């Protein structure tokens, strides 16, 4: 049996009220991952996870990922602040 990994990159989530597209795009991509047959063993989301590395942006990332049923692995990028991600 072959296992696969889904890789999503650079969602650039922001809490700017005029920019809801990044969060909607991440949710849409995760929805498409769930439609894969067979499903991947896990999903790796690489950075930039956020646009500015702000705690509110990481809260929005968490909200977008909260109900996702597969294992997730997050990797920060140059726009990210790793300490805010785990804080």
C-alpha cells in the first residue's frame, strides 16, 4: 500500500477585514484534499502561513484548520513568527 502526503503552500492568512480570500482559499484547498481517493496520510502546509506573523493571524490559521480531520504539519516561512505560532 502506498501512502501519500498532500502539500499546501503559502496561504498568507491575514486578518485585514478587506482580505478574506487567503482564508477562504485555504479552506477550499483543505476541502479538495478531503475529496482525494485515497486520502493522504497527512497534510503539510508550508509557509508563509501568515502575511505578517501576528498572533491574530495565527488564530485565524487555527480557526481554518481546527476541524480538519487528517494529521496536519505546519512549516513556517519568512513572513512567519514561529514563536507566535506556538504561543
